[in-house]
C-alpha cells in the first residue's frame, strides 16, 4: 500500500508522462494511470483536477477544448516546453530520491 | 447517472457559486461521466458503477486552491443541510412541546394544591370533610396530575427527539431558510420578553399570599394553607410562561447556531440531579405526611425543596465551570 502523502509529490510525473506523446483529456489520463499501475493506483477525480489546475498555473500544461465527441466537448490538456523541463527535473529528482532511500532499505526486512 | 449528478450537486451544495466552482463541477462531472460510460460498456451493474465512481471521486478539500476557497470551508462537506421544511417543523414541534412540557411542569407544581387546601380545610373544620377523605382526594389529585405530567413529558420528548441532532452537529441552511428562521425569531422576541417578564413577576409575587398569612396570622389556620396553595398556583403559571418563552427562544437559537442556547452539559447535569432529587423529595414528603398525618404542615417541604433545588443546580453548574480550562 502506497501512502497518499508519498504519492502526492509524484502525481505530476504520472500526468505529464501521459501527456508526453499527445494531448488528452481527464478520464483518459486517470484510466491510463490505473492501467499502467496494474490497477494498483487510482487517481481520484479531485486529485486529478487540482493537479491540472496547479500544472496549468505553473505553465507546464495548457488546456483547450477538444472535438465534440458523443455529444460533448471535453477539455484537453497538452504539455508545454517548460512542462517537459519540469517533467525531466521531477524524473531526476525521483532517481535521486530512489537512490537515497534505497540505501536505507533492508531487503531482508521486506518479504 | 442521475445519482452521480446529484452526488456532485450535494458535494458542492453550500459552496458559493463562482465561475471557478462551476468550472470544477463541470470538469469533474465530465470525468465521472466518462468513467460511468466505460464501466457501463464493460457490462457492470448500475449500483456497482455508482459505487466505484463515488468511491473514486476523492476529497473536496483537495480542490481548495482551484476553487479559491479555504480548506476549512471545504472540509465542512459533512455538514448537514437544514432545509426550510425541517426548520419549520422544528419550530412548530418546539412551540407545541413548550406548551406540553410547560403544562406538565405546571401540573406537577399544581399537584399538591388540592391536598394542601383540603387537609387544611378538614383540620380547621371548614368544609366539613374528614381528615382521611381530604388526604385521599388530595393524594388522588396529586398522583393523577403527576401521571398526566409524565405522559406529557414523554410525548413531547419523543416529538423533539428527532431534532436533537441539531444541537450536536454543525449544519448549514440556505438563505431563504435562514431568512425564515430569522424572521420567526424576530416575530417571537416580543412574546419572549412578555413571557419571561410575566413569569418572573409571578414567581416573585407568589410568596406574597403566604407571607401575608404568616405575618398576619402567625402562619396558622386555613388561610395559611390557602396561601401555600396560591404560592404553588402562581409559581405554576409563572414557570409555564418561562418554559414557553425559553424553549421557543432556544429552538431559534439552535437553528441560528447562536451558541447562546443553554449549555447542553449544564442542562444534562441539572436533569440528572433532578431525576434523583425530586423522587427523594416526594419520598420524604409522603413518608413525613403519612407518619405524622400532619398534611396541613408537611406541604412546606415543596417550596423549600424548590428553592433548594435552584441553589443546588446553580452551585453544581458553577463548580463545573471552574473545571474547564480557560483558553
């Protein structure tokens, strides 16, 4: 079980990762996160929405109205250049964090 | 899908309607709808889908920044909404119960009157009735009054029970409900002042007949008994008015969350003391009266007990207040 406090700092990575290749909309992202995590992790709607707002205010993503599909117009998000930089920074940070914490993990204690 | 829409509506109920909250609601609904449609396409049962969508919605407090609202405002999402109907019902129930409880207390206070007067009459040979007949009729009246009072307490207590939660939880109401309650409270204010003033005057004046007979007749003779009866009669009416004023005011204060309403703990403590105290007093009264058969004098226990009770509950409440840490 991953604590929500731990994962909170990394929801940005997850969202930006899914935007790297193409713009997409809210549910598509939460569905893919669930899929990629093998159903281990579900991003709550409120978490996702607040992350969108935060990322957009920081200029890491942009929102735009998509094509009308099945009678409604979804809000799509695309990653910006500074978003890509931020993503790389966050990934680097994670690698460092992982390396650091690894030193303190005793695998004998982990079943 | 309707359930999900109304779930979201309820989540946002009570929050100010701003472009930001409207946008958040729209976006969240779009995501929930997408999820709903996909689960539906996978062939899940409706209630299963609703369960999943709602459990994966998350927590409104996460949206504080998006909505430009304080986390405090959002975490109050568990507050209950008190609608116009509920407020109206509570006010009506309180007004009715105030009358019934007031009547019940009045009956309790009235209950020994006939006994006091009749026993006095028999003692001084006024109505030509025997001591035993007087005691019998008086006691019959006493017990039937108390029995009716208990019935009134139980029925009105049950009527109000449903609204007890309002004193324990934080709730909110929409503007029209608030306006209604406020207006109702304003309209009651003159009555409240009238009831309380009259009630207090009656309680003070009540001692005059007894005092008069005591001073003029050395507290002896049939007039002293009548004075005792008058005392209880006036106190009974006074208390009826005080309860009517107090309970309806209390109900408005509870709805307006004006925290002015009686400290619930103090109220409960007084109730607990009363539950032991009054049966004890009744026991002493009956024992004393039956042993000495001096019904003409023993009634004095009631006014003494009443004043003593006031003192005891005041002391117990002020002692408790000292326990609380001063912040």
